[in-house]
C-alpha cells in the first residue's frame, strides 16, 4: 500500500474545509463559543499524524490531545475543531457518512436543536470529502472507526434519554 504523505494530506483537507462553517452565521453567537471553553485537562483529539503547535497531552489510549486556553490561531486550529459538531463516520465497508458528533451533545446547542438548524450544505459536503480522503489511509480509517463507535454510543444514549 502506498505510504501516506500526511503533511500533504492535511494541507489538502484544510484547503477543502477552507473558511466553511456549520452555519452560514457565526455559531459562536448561539453559545458564546462553548466548544472553546475547555480547561487544561481537556483538549481536542488530533487525527493520526496531524501536526499542531498547541501543547500535546496523551490520553490513556495513547492518543494525542491538543490543549488550548480557549484561544488559538484560527488558521492553525486542529481538524477536530474545524469539523465540530459534525464528524465523518464510516461503516464496516468504509463508506463515509457525515453525522452530528454526539460526543459533544452537552456542549454544542446545535446538536440538541439540530432539527431547527439551517446547516450549511457546502460545509457538510466538505466534511464528507474529508472523510473520503481520511478513509484511504489505514491509520486514519481505524481512527474514524473508533470515533464512529463512540459517536454511535452517545447517539444511542441521546435517543434513550
Ligand atoms: S459549541 Fe457548537 S454552536 Fe457553540 S461555537 Fe461550538 S460548534 Fe458553534
Ligand atoms: S484550538 Fe482553537 S478552535 Fe479549537 S477548541 Fe481551542 S480555541 Fe477553540
């Protein structure tokens, strides 16, 4: 299998996402930027081989978290921040979907009120494209698979509530 040039891959991904956002307005107005109000114990999970200038901590599963103080250079923010509150989930055959990231259900008002949201179709299309690029790499596919399991778990919890 061809070796992935991760630097090139993330450059391409960031170009696809560009300045696209989930809504055509600044969704931070809905919640005063709740997803950027973590503390130094929380962080955004970096994708495999994704580089970041932010402080890196390791999870118990040896995955990397980028830690921020609620501010960052927007042009360098992690991929997780760029696609939140959506995620490119995959099925067992590697088919890519775009789902709300239910792991953030207690943070992001757009998740609870998704049916009232006028999501930006260009953003959703871009997240799908990103998923289709990631799924071609074995490590990234495994990463998407793990996250899909977590998102499904939180989705089930939200449905059972
Ligand atoms: S929590 Fe949701 S609505 Fe608020 S800024 Fe983050 S993505 Fe936008
Ligand atoms: S890295 Fe930037 S966009 Fe991401 S949570 Fe921190 S402040 Fe928000």
